C-alpha cells in the first residue's frame, strides 16, 4: 500500500504509476454491466461521483470518482477509502446531526411541562390560574390563550370610584366585563378624556352620558377608527355630520355636546342639595335635558341604569330609534334578590325624581309597562311610550302621576280593561290607547276627566261601552273599530261644543242623528259615522256645519236628501267640504262615487 495516493477533487497530489489504458479498463468494467469513469478532473453526470482514493486488489492506487453502489465496486475489485477532507466533512455533518437531535429532544421534553397562564380580572384582586395541557402528538405545537391586557393605573382608580355609585348585578358586575358599556365608559374617562373634572357630581354626570352613548352604539371603547361599529347617524364619535359638538368630544364639557341642555346650580341651595364633592367651584352645570332628534338617530341597545345618575334630568327624548329592553334584560340590574326584577325603563329613571317628559315613541321596548317610574316621578307631565312592543295590562300605579298631561300608549300589545284609577288623572289632556288589545266596558269615570281634550280608543275591537259622562273640553274623540254602542245622546251635542273631530267608524252605534247636531256648527270639521247601525232621515242640521271638511255617512240605513246648501260647500279649499259619502238610499247630486248608485 506504499503506492497509495490522495485524490482530492480530481487533482493528483503525488506521482502514481500510470493507469491502464482507459478503453481497456472501461472494457473490463463493461463486463460487469456497469460504467465507471476514472478520468481525472471529470464527474460522471449520471451519478454525481465524488472524489475518493481508489485501491484495487493488487494494491495499485487509482485516481478517480465514484458513487457506485457496493455491488459495482465488488465486481471491479475496487475498495473505496474516503479522503481526509471528506472525513472531516463527514465528521462535521455527524456532529450537526447529534446537536440537532439533542435540541429536538429537549424541545419535546419542554412540551411535557405544564405552563401556567395568569389572568387578572380588572378591578378585582382575584387571580385565576388556568393550565394548558400538552398536545397528545409532539408533532404539533400547543397554543396558549392570550393574556388580558393589563389596565392602566388611572382606569383602576376610576373603576374603584365608580363602583361605589352605580347599580350592578351582584352575579355579573359590569366592571369585570370589558365589553360592557359601563367599562368602556370608564376606560374612555380614564385613558382618553382630557377634561379636568371639578367634582364627584360632574364625574358621575359625565359617566352617565358616556355610558348611555356606548349602550346605544356598537362603537369600540378604544375609539379606534378601524373597529367594526354601528354609530349614531349624527353627532356620534364616527358620525359624518353634527351641527355642534360631537358626543365624547375630549376636553369639551358634556353640557356642550349637541342634544344636551344644562342649567347652572348653586352649591348649597335647595336645588343644589344633591350635588356631591364639589371642591373647586360654588356652582355646577347640571344636565336637565337630553333631546335626541325626533325623527331618530339610529340608537341601538338598552337604556343603562346609569341614567339615574342624572339627578336633575327633566326631559329625556329618544324617539324613533331601535332601543330595546324589557324586564331584567340590560346591564346592571338591581342586586337585591328580594326585589322583583325591574324593567329597564324603571332602572334607568327610578331615581330621577325631577323627570317631567319621557319620550320613547317608536322603539322596540318590550315587556310589561314599567311600574316604578309612576311612583318616583311625581312631576311627570308627558309620558310617551307608543309604538313599542309593551304587553300586559295598564298598571293602576299610573294614577300616582297627579300632574300628568299626556299619556300615549297606542300601538303596543296591551290587553285587559282600562283601570278605573285613570279617572284620577284630573290634569290629563291627551290620552291615546289606540291599536292595542284592550277589552271590557268603559266606566263612567273614564268620561269625567275634566281637562281631557283628546281621546283615542280606536282599534280595540274588544272595548265596549256607551257615550256618557261629561267631556266638555274634548276636541278630538276617536273610537273607530270598537264595540262602542248605543245612540249619540242630545247631551253629547250640548256638552261637546268644542269638538272638532268625531271618528266612530265601524263601531256599533245605533239610533238617529239629532237636529242638535247644529250645535257643533262652530267647531266640527271631521265627522265619520260610516259602518254603524244608524237609521232615520238625514237631518237639516247638516246645513249649519259650515266648517265641515269631511262627512262620511255610508254603511248605515239613512234616508232623505243631501241639500243644495251642503253641495254648495264642496271643494278642496279651506273650510270646504272635501269628502262626502252616503249610501244609495240617500239622494245626493254631489257625493263622492255616487255614480255607482245610478248603475246599480
């Protein structure tokens, strides 16, 4: 083996005996059926041969390349000995494989370790630890639940302060839920707002308004413009238009936000007795009115109980929106389990003893009518809850509102009888109970409301009774599509001298029309008597009704003639008779659609 030579990448490093002729050596190799090329400096592209030190059976050193499989080398009687450079490369490769295998083993061991995840509940000292079990298969890397972002010191202090003054559900306090409107409001006050707060009363007032905003939008509490949101049409954080200061305008007093009206209260006087902790000024601007656009502003959500913090609130109007709610449906309900669940409307205003106007017309509020608000709002003048989804009976407690002027409950799903206690509302001017499911017989007390000027009972098909009592100040009376029965008594014409509209379409009235009808000559403008059971001759008193603009008599059993004096007033102008309809049993030369009578 003294004649061995090193072959490195096809370059001869020492003198060796000359190789046999290439063609002879190739021919001997071809006898084995394989191709082996030993030409120095060339690489066989069919097998990617690498340099090697080649020694045959006789000990002759040959220079060449090979990746030939063992059976080929055996057939040619050639042994392969790696070069020194190749030995170093193979050693380095084996070392890397050992290191990588060790690292992989350590990683698999680490996966068997239980990793604690600490979740901090804001506003609470409780620390909840949860564990993540290792994956069953080491081929997949387990994922950890993201930790809750820690709150700022300012927010922690704000939450601690507000918890003392706000109602909550003991089983689900709002300050533990970052998605709650109250938490988002507190975060905005602590981390975003820049207005200096001069008193505790102002803090609570500002907190109440911000909570109301977040309760009626889907805007993120972080105020990020790229968050999914459903904002107010006007004057919200992301609204496109506002003819004043947007809500949640930082460094702007809440009294200067559009739709908010305030008064200045002096600390220490009778009206200022409810103010707390004012250590900066002797006066404070307090919210007395929140009046959203009457046509609606795309409010969605419930009324939060924090509205009760507006202790000087007199007017709250949020009509024609998509406000929902019912009994025990919102955040922050009473934590006293001995007290029955309250309606969201009760929760929102039960501590506001100054409320005079509540307008929630045209929303989606459901459940029974609130009952506590009647007792806690003695100064209530306008209670407007029509066009919602209220159910149940009209509560007797509403008689506690001794100063009530308007009560609108139409277009709900109320049922049962009208309570007798409604006769105690001696200041009531407008009462609308139309389009419900009310039933029963109207009591005599119902028609003795001395201040009543407008009464609408229409579209309550189960409601019955007769026209009795004294309604001397009534201007508008509607009882269409009811079971109101009996005649129109002469006393009705004598007492209702200010009546402008009488609509009893499709009721169950009977009898004849009295000549006393002429007593309405200075007032009546709309007279709808169609589809009842009236009989008799058309009275001459119709000639005296010079202000009449609509007269409908069809669907009865009248007879007689419509006079020329009545026809002379036909027209569409002011104080002209625009609508006049009768049956074919009545002669008329000017009535609407009367031509059908000549064709019948």
